[in-house]
């Protein structure tokens, strides 16, 4: 059987994800989602400010 270093790294990564769960990924997704919502709200609401020309 041949040794494939890339396959070994993928296997180790899969084992690490199973051991640690998806906590870090979920945190990143939630932070990006909250920041995206805040930036979208700012972008949409900035058009409603009064223009006293």
C-alpha cells in the first residue's frame, strides 16, 4: 500500500474535527452573520437620513 501524505493530512483533519466538534466554525459563521446584518442595516438605513439643503 502506498503512502499518500495529502491523504494522511486530510484524515488527521477529519479526526480533529470529530474530536473538537464544530464549535469554532459555528462561532465564525455567527460572527460573520451578525457583522453582515449590521453592515446591511447601516447601508440600507443611511439613505433615510434627512438632507437639510
